[in-house]
């Protein structure tokens, strides 16, 4: 029986969105940070649109959107400036969002057997979901202001409703001017009766000197460094002023208010939004103020809050005592009088808890559903845990596995013999022996007639793994091959031929493994080392080179529990929680520049004992912006300081042959001091290196410092990590930030944690507390979801509650087919389907 047209259209549109959204989302990510690396968008989008339109006939509204998308990318790389490219990408994401909404509408119509309807008339229509209703058509917005709101991530009415204030101010009491006293912080509502704009002589700071009158008296108001207000504040303008009352030269006879916050009130009716209550403060952008946002949100709440869909099941809301969603949105934006201001500021009010729970619950529901789907898959082969190659491997190894390694290996082997594909994360601190465990999994796969691939983030690490594993693999009768971008064409062509023919059983490489010309005969196991260095699409590409291969992802970066439950909620997790016997904890010391002589004494002492030393610098060349020592300049200086020893240099800009020669010389002991950037952060293993000197250690995150420290202490010899950090610059916070410095106390606390502990998991938790989830080890590239309300650090307990509730719901209703779960299923698909369908590992 032929499939209905509606179903074919839905499937084709979904496939189109998945193909096209990926490069566009990548180019937009992190404020367009990756835009320069994206190529051929014009030809790619045009080809995808042509293919979609020739494959199937779509309704006119969809065809118009598809052609509009193609038009946005005409001359994208050749004729547009970077600013114009960013504007086009923003418009493209809006169009894709609209098409995604159309796709879900097709899905709903397809399920219900209803007729498809397409609205060609712009505006907000009765019954139209708020998540596909453009903010442009809300009263007072329009196309120009809609572009401003896009900068704040607000494109739809739902976005506006969920644009929760970032802080609150208690302006519940408007003070009359006649009642102000020195020292108090007051909120005034008054009219401007005089204006004088000047500049200070010393710092050329703009000063706006006003006299304001509220009917009970007059007061001088001074605004510093807010020159944009000069065009807004005129005689007769009504202002809302918040600030501290101070005395002038005549004491009590000349009071003034030093204004910390000023808003122009255009209408008297708006006063109740901006004063006389706990007032929400929103993020702003040029051309759109917090005051304007309050007016917009009030309009949206009044017009559309009642249409907000309640997607959480009644059972879940009752069990966790969650208020209805319209009430939560109202109270999060405009808290009732008497609400605890501290709870609002910390995001711990009942309204915040309700909204955060919904976000966390939806993510955990998506992860639970994907885990269920993965567990229901069947792989075509079962690996043999009794292959003779494993017995021969144990005979070749000069040592036994630790208890922790054996436990983890049993968990991996149980997955590999199961009927479903393995999807496991292996965590282990630096030096805990993850590679050895992965080697056993590789041997088990190859001994069962399959191929294995090992993907690592750098060529140095790939070549090191290849050099270390090749002798052992060949002793077992297995042929490994190296696949990196730095290979000569002839060598690469031979490697690819062996992999495709199946004569090479193990491929070890970098991102080069993902290229289209790399084909496997029978890929059964993919091992991804330091997996956070790779994106979701890259891992999915490697998986697609085999038929449901087992996946083992590894990291030496300890992951805090809240992040693990969020990023890896669908993976089984194994942890190697013990180091091999004989390893000594690395001694870590912190030195300032004035104590450099003491640090150099330790270095010389170790060199005299024929040990080797790393010097790590955060930059390759001197930067005019940041006064940091760079590896290139430091190598020459260190050669003078340690003239009896040979100094080598390693950094990411070197060619692969030069890197290889340097590492081989260092490993052979021909280089005594290796000056490097953080390119040696991951995987480099030189047992004779016992000192790690990290210059400007205050510039590194805790996780990165811990990784660097893990490059030493890999033998029975005592190892040292010397943290060199300059003394804090004198001056205020603004001056430190001007010189590229962060909060000194924050950097100092980070370094103190390093000195006190070698426990990577403890440091990961502390790093999360210090830096927050958004910046933790550059974690956005891991696929960490961006929450609008929830905060993983603050809401750790709520996350666990949401996870338990979500997994319990999937147990009761695996496919969310129950009528009461229909809206929930559509909401989860809308937010997470496109992202989570990219791969079954994230």
C-alpha cells in the first residue's frame, strides 16, 4: 500500500532539516566563533534545497521557505562581509525554526489523520503554538525590534516567556525626596527640571548632572559614565532613579543621589512595572533596555500566558509539588509582594524551581528514551571473551591488571558479549591505565574477526599510541595502521587500502579517520580517547563507518556527577578509581616570580639525576594584549639558564615531522628540557620526565592543570609539578580586567586546590563550583545543553529528582504513547530530537 503524501512530506522535511541545520548551527555556535572554518555553505544549501524540491512536491508555504533559505546564502562567501554573514545566519536559523515547527505540525496531522493547513497570513493565530509564533507580531515589537531581540535569543513568544530575569531589585517603596536622608539607598520617581552634561578633567569621564523634582522637593542627581542618556534625558522627562543619598559641600543642606540605575519612564502607567514592587532586571543589548523588556514581557504574559501548554504529567507535578506553568512564569517575572528576594536572586524560588524542573525533566526524558532505544538495538555479532588472543596478551604484559582495571574490563566484556551495542564511558584519572583496558577490548574485537578504530585528538598522541601498541599487536598477529592528516599521500593510500580490504585490523588516528575515503571492512569497536575534544557529529561519523559498532569513550578529565548525568545520561559509566602500584603522588608547589630561584633549584636537582623536565607556556608567541611569556621566546632563555642541557621546543604550529622528531628525541633522552604549549596536555607518556613547570599557571583551568600534571609521575621516581604564577597586579578589578586578568582570588583558589590535592574528581567538583557549568573546561563543545532557567551547580538535587522521574516514566510508557503524554512527547522531540538524533554517543 503506497504511503500517504503527508507522511512522505514529513519524512523528507525532517531529513532536510537534519542535513542543513548542522553546519548552520555550528557556524552560529559560541557567538559565531566557528564561522571562519565553515566553507561552501552557498553551494551546500543550494544543492540541498534543489534535492528536496525535486524529490517531492511540497505545499507552497514550505517551498517558499526553502527557496527563501537558499536565497539567504547567495554570494555568502564571496560577496558578504562577516557582519552580513552573521545576519544571514541568524535569519537562516529563524527560517529553520519555522520549518521545524512546520515539520512537527505535519507529524501531528499525520498522527491524527487530519488535513494539513498552512497559514500564509503572518501574525499570531488562535491555536498556533507559542513556540512557532514570531515575537515580531506582538504588540509594540515589529520587524526592527524583532532583530534586536534575536540578539538576546528571543525569536518566538515562548522565548520571551522563558527569558527569565537574571536578577531582581526591591523597589517596593518609592521614597519621596522630602524624606531622603544621607547614607540611605533610595528609589525615586521624579521629573527632570535641569540638565548639565560635563566631563571630568582627570579620566575624561562623562558626567550627567540633573536636578529632579517629585512634587515634594528637589534633589541633585549625578550619573557617571552613561553618555547614552544625554540623548534621552530632556527637561520634563520622568525618571526612575535608584542610588545612594550622599551629602554635598554644604552637608545636609545640599543632598544628592549618586545614581546606580536610571530608567526613563515614558508613561505614568508604566511606573507600576518599574517601581513600587520587586522589579525584574533583564539582560540588555544595544537598542533594547531592561525597561523595554519589562513592558514586552508584561504584554506577553497578559496576552499569551494562559495559552502555555502544561506538558508535565499531573502525577509528576503532584509528586514534586510543582505549581502550574502559567503561575510559575508570572511569579518568575513579576514576583508577588513579600517574596523572598534572596531566593529570587539565587534562583531558588518556587517559580524558578518549577521552570528548572521542567527543563531538566525534558532533557532526562530524552536521554532515557535514547538509552531505551539503544538497549533495544541488536548488533550483528557477539564478541568472543575467550579468544586465544586475550590469553596471549596476558602472557606478553610484564605486569598484572589492577583490581580496578579488572573490574572495569569485566563490565566492558559483559557489554561486548551482549546482544545490544556497547555504549560506555570509561573515566579514569591520569595514569590510571585506561589505554591498557581499551587494548583488551581491541584484542577481544579483533580476535572475534572484527576491526577496531582508536580516535585521539592530536597527531602526537596518535603517533605515540601507534608506536606503543604496534609491537604488541604485531606479536599477536594483528596489523595496525596509522591514519593522520600529516601522512604522505602514498602511505595514506596504502593504509586506506588495508583498512578497506580488512588486512589491517586496528586503525589508530586523529580526525582523519572521519574522512569519507576512510572505509572499514568490518568495524566492530570504536574507541574514542579524550572524547571531550570531539563533537557529537564527529563521533557519529566514526560510528557510521561500521554497522552498529560497540562504542567505548574514554576521558582522563574527571567529570562532576551533575555534568555526567546531563551530558552522559544515556551512557553506562565505568570508573578506574585506583592508580597502578608503585606510583607516587606528584608533589605540587606554587611559586611566584620572586621565588623562581627555588623552583630552578628543583629543576637542576632533577636534571643532575638524569631526569627530564617539561616547561609549559600558554602561548606560542608574545601577545601585545596579554603580558605572558611565550614558548618561542622562553626556549632561548632557558637554554642560557641551563646551558649544560639540551632544550627542545614543541607547539601546535609545528609540522608533523618536526613534532615527531622532537618527541622521539625527548623520549630517547637526547632532549633534557622540553618547552611546550598545552599541546602536550593529553596522553604524552615519558616515564623519565619528573618535573612539570607550568608558567602563568593562573591562566589555566583546574582540569587542564590536572591534565598537565599527569604528564609526570608515570614511573616509580618522585615527580614534581611547579606552578609559576605572577604576583597579583595592584589596582581595582576593572584595571585587572583591562590587562586581561581574571578575579585574582578565583585564580588563587584554583591554584591552592592544585597544591592541596591530587584527586582529580575532587578538583573537578571544585572547578565546577569556581567556574560554573558554562565555562567548565570549555564544556560547551561537549554538547552540554544550554538551559534557560536551570543551573547544574545550583540545581544538582533537582537534577537527580528529574532524572528519577523521567526514567520512571519511560519504564511505564516507553514510547510516550499515552494520551496524557502526547504534548510532552512533542515538546521533547521539538527541543531535543534534532540534537539527540545526531548520534547515540554524546
